[in-house]
C-alpha cells in the first residue's frame, strides 16, 4: 500500500515515518521517497491501511490520501 504524505522535509522525517510505521506494523518493509512524499508499505499478512495512516499522523505528518 502507498500513501501520499505531507510535511516531510528531511532525512530525519524519513526515519521518523519509517520507525512509526514499523512499530505499528511489525515486520513491515517501509520505503519513504522524500522527493515525492510517497510512503510504500509491504507487510506479510494483512496490514490495515488505517493503522498505517494513524501511525504516520501520530508521528506528526499529514496523510493526504492512499495511492493505488
């Protein structure tokens, strides 16, 4: 699943988002593209998009939308 995220401005932001999602979805692989604002999450089993979105928002960023 992929999300368009606003508010990330640096490598520290990338690390914060990765860490937040990995805590919310243990075992997930998280890729953050700072230039495009896209966060991609791959997880074995079923990862709930709502859980990922909440983790990103709780870390202080805005999830603009889920991307197909």
